[in-house]
């Protein structure tokens, strides 16, 4: 794969040129972006997949939803529906996509919508009688047809955009210069005890503007796994023989956190829709042992015949330091941009 990516280097140059021209045209107003008169926060990345957008969106939901009417808007990756869909009691992961359905299941006091056309999705949300006061755009950093009021750019600690290159040679969707649009940059999936020295090294490498804020977060795991009608302490489950199952972009940290030498790990592609054959394979591998999966996979599996032996481990994004500064910055943006 590495050799193939190097062979495709000329295509990466061409792709980078195309995306740079596109961004230039949006920056100069030749291609039009639509702004809205309510706070719109876009969360995304420069690279493809696996930077921790879902826990970051959930962090913002927790921060804002007790104060304001919040809506999330995602494209609904790999959903089987089309166009604009507002989550309701009849929704499931196939209709919304796994991540939006996860938001809908976890947070009862927000609206969850999906639409590949973010401009149309926002317009539809604002046409309701119960309008949101804040909209969170999930994975919309490159969606330039909407001009969000505030941009949060994510980059994984072990795969910094500053060390990456354009697709298909690297994993970048656009050039590193796209980071200049961000108000906040968050380095995700850091070691919990990341040193001040390493943080400063990353800060210098990213060469951020003076106006941009930089934060470091790590993935914090719940103390319990959860099934349909029970929960169990992770400390107990770690020593048991079990099947660990993941269909996410980068499953290694999840596996490493739970597994012991007796466990088997089963990996599927990111956002995978599980077929009957997949379920049979899982059952054969499990052999009546517990099956523990990620929360994102659980929302796609919870109505299957695996449900009696299926559990999930929740995660959340936790700041290494300066969480209060992050919260204050986001809340101040929202407060000052609410319609009068």
C-alpha cells in the first residue's frame, strides 16, 4: 500500500491543486458561501476518518444543550435514506447513519438531522416551529457552501495533519493550509500524561496564527460496559474471556483497553452495515461469550439477534488542561451571535 501511494504521488499533487483552487475561489467570494443568523459551529478535520469527531460533538452537546436549543446536522454517512431527515421515534441507524442515531439515542433534549446538503439542512431546521438556537455541523470542515460562524479542527496525536500529505499519497482531504480557517484546533487521542514539552513541540510544528487556540484531549473510557438491561464494571470484564468487535476507523485503542491474552478481536470496516452472514460469524466466534463493541457499532447491532450477549463501552473526550478556556470561548461565541 505504501508503494502504491508513492506511485500515485502525481495524483496527490493534482488533487491538492484542485482543492486549493476551490478554497481560493471560496475565500475570494467567487464561489458563494451562505451564512446564517444563528450560531453555527462546524467540527471536522483535514484528513479522512478517525480523529474523534463523535466524542467532540458529544462534548459540545453536553456543554450547550442545558443552555440552548441545540441541533446537530450530519451528512449521515452510509445511511439508506436520501435528502433531509429529522430524527424521530421511527428512526434507526439505517435511516440516519450510526453517529447521528447515536446522538439521537443519547441526548433527548436536542434535534438531530441529516442532509448531505448542509445549506438545505440548516434551512430546513430553521423553517420549523421549534427552531434550534445553535447548530452543530458534524464533519463539515470542507463544506464551504455553508460559512459557519465558528470552526473546530481536529487532528489525531498519532497522525498530525502537519505530518501528512494529500490523498491518495497521504490522508489529507485538502492541504495543510486549510487549518487557517479554524478558530480552535484540538489534538485528539493524546496520551493521558502528555508532557508540556511535547505539547509545545506540536504547537511549534502546527505554526498556528496568534488568534487560533490549541487544545489537547484524550479518550476517556467509561467504568462500565452496558447491555440491553444491565451494566458491568470494566475492571471485572477485562479479566474475562470475550469477543471484542469494532467497525470503526481506528479500533486498536479500543481493543488495547479491554483485551487480555484470552480474547479474540474481530474487525469490520468503518460504518459497516452488519449482514446476517456477519452476525453468524460473530456468533460462531463468540461461542456464548460476551461480545463487547463500540457505542457506534452498538447502535447498528442492538436490534439484532446478538442483543442478549452484546455490550458497549462508552467513551468521551477529556481535556488534558484548559477545559474552562475552551468552554468559555465556545459559550462566548454562541452568546454574542444569538439573534437579538
